C-alpha cells in the first residue's frame, strides 16, 4: 500500500489527538459502568477514564498556548488565513506545505526540518559554505 503523504497542520493534529483522548476516557468510564459488579475494576476504569479526560484538557490548554505563539499567515495556495508552528507546517485548510525559512523553499516537506538536530546540521553546513 502506497503511503499517502498528506500533512495536516500541527495545531489540527494536536487538536484531534486531544479529542481522541476524550473518547478513550469516556470509553474507559463506560467500561467502568459495565463492570460495576466488580468494584475494584469499576474504580480502576473510572480513574483511568478521568485521567484521560484531564490529560486531554491539559492538551487543549497547551494548544491555546501554542496558538498564541503560532505565526499567522495567509496561505499562498488557498488564500485563507492559517497559523504556522515551527519552521515548516501545513496549511489548516488545503494542507499546502508551508515554510518560513527561505533555505527550505522548494524542498520537499519534511517534519525533520523542525528538529533540533536538523537545525544544528543546517548551521554547520552554512558555516562550511562560507
Ligand atoms: Zn491553504
């Protein structure tokens, strides 16, 4: 099966991650209701469920913080306003890969451009070229 390279924007990714966690949390709590005859199992399921929900709230809070740090731009492809996190990200609307770094323009979109290791290597390369 060919892997489809569709990149969703990081904020959207984190948002769906938090949403999935809420569902998992509720699934565990539902499991607790189903096993209410076995008290310790019910309590365990509920605690795990509540932890998932609390954690997803933390993630939502974190998204809020990230959004304030994100750079608002107009997507060159679909002309909708979107937000960028890091050096490379994808448009929230059309999933167009975007970059803030001129050196990366035209290069294939890769999450690795956001990693510290890549930045170090890029720095070393520019030093060598000078
Ligand atoms: Zn777009």
